[in-house]
């Protein structure tokens, strides 16, 4: 596809990306690109058994009201 066939937005993005020096931003953009290529691929399937159990336990804690606000958490940290 020639540059003349690109929409202005695509061309702006190409120009912007080509001048990026921020490695973390480039990795983030690449992750987005890869996720688009892997549509239908579920990240849950890549988790280990213990990782899935930890997530399930966390969700159960939320359902049972076993949570703290960030304010409560900070207060507990300060009080040791």
C-alpha cells in the first residue's frame, strides 16, 4: 500500500511510531498488535493452576466483602 492510499490518521501514527524512542511504549504498542493478531486466544488458558486459583480466591474475597479501601490499606501499613 502506498503512502498516498493511507488515511491521514494512519500516516500520522506511522510517522509518530517511527520516531518513538520510548522502549516501554514500543513494547506496549507491540503487545496491542500481537493481541489483535491472536483474536480468539484467551490469556486465561496461559495461566498456571496456582495463578488461576489465586484469581478465583481474590474474586471470592470480593464477593464476601473481604476487601480494604486504599485508605484502610495505607493506614494498616503505617500502624504496622
